[in-house]
C-alpha cells in the first residue's frame, strides 16, 4: 500500500499571511486585553483591575446611549440599502454597452475614500452654500445639519445610502446574472407573473450573495467612523456619536485607556455575535 505523501510546501505561502495577521491583529488585540484588565498611571507601571472596567462600561448610560444610536443607525441602513440595491439591480440591463456603463457608475461611489465622502457631503449639505442645504432652504423648509439633530441624522443616513447602496447592487446584480435562462423560459411557459419570478426564482438564487451583502453592510455600518466624524464630528450634541466615535473620545479625548480597552472588546464581541446571528438566521435552510 502506498503511503500518502503530504506536501508541506504550501506553508511557505501561508506563513507570510499568518505573520502579517499576527502583527496586525493578534498582537494589538493582546495589548487591548492587557489594558482592559489593568490600570496605569504612566511610566509603564500597571495595577491589576480585573473586570472592573468591563462592569463600568456595561453599567454606563453613555455606552447604552451610543449602542442604541448605533443599532438604530445600522437597522435603518439595512432596511433602506438592501431593498434599494435589489431594486436597482433588477432595473439594470443584463447585456450590452448600457450594462457596462451602469456597472461603472455603480462602482464609482465605492472608489471614493471614506474621509473624502464625509468632506464632500459636508460641503454638499451646508445650509448656506451647499447644493443640498441651499435647495432645501429655498423651498421654505428649514434645514441645518450643523445645529438640528434630525437634519444631522437624516444627512448621515443619506450619505451612507449614497456611498454603499452600490455594493448591494453589484452583489445582487452578480447573483441575478448567475441564474440560467432556462428558469426564465420555464416561468414564461407557465405564465408566471413578474412578482412570482422574483419570489420563487430570483430571490432564492440571490440568497447567498444577499447574505454576504447583509453581513458586509452590517459590519461596515456598525463600525462606521470616518464619514460621520468628518461630516458632523458626532454632533450636534451626541446625535451622531456612534460607538466608534464614542470609543475614540474615551481613548484619545479623555485618555482613559482601561475603559476604552474594555469598551473596544465589548464592541468587538457585539459585532461578532450579531454577525453570527445574521449568518445563522439566513443560512438555516441550507443543506
């Protein structure tokens, strides 16, 4: 009997990736864990704190408020961008030059750096000189995202929808294009309605790509920082101070490294848990 030969050369390709992950993820994570259970007053002198910082964060009204704002923002984003992305993908041509043009236009917002997106919308929405702000005010509707909490919230939502709906559209479009023509031909013979085709053919075939889209948009929106920080700075007040912005304020603004480290770990576990819940719920019927 021939012995099975194992090729170990693959480790030469995997090892650099593992080393990079160790430096970029594992080591910083261990540093955060170290700060989350200790107190320091500088000079590299640490005192054991245990789970005290975690208890402080979990009982903090500030953390609860930021978490609620984050959940509200992410829920709103998913409810808008997922259906809108599917609708746009269904409306796009499947072949020809127009299809290529639509794909390029859809990809353009994704190519813009996050800080530039925030700066663009900051100028675009200014009540005096911005095209959006000036147009709304000229209609007799008072609008000022720098002072009105509702205006700031709506503007942040619009900015994210403009920036990231394209991602959902491109994924949904790829899922639609992978459906064989035979399914549509059979539906046409059976006299299926447009809704029936979507409900029983297109939506089930898009399930996997929509799962990816929902997970990506959930994680991105739940960890959003740059765009709202550049647009509103977290204001007015705490209206757009999401978890990421509040975490930076605690870590760098107040220099409370212990509570900030504990908060970042809780933040990480929340993202991980909710991502697992989303994935499990959407893939539960898969064989």
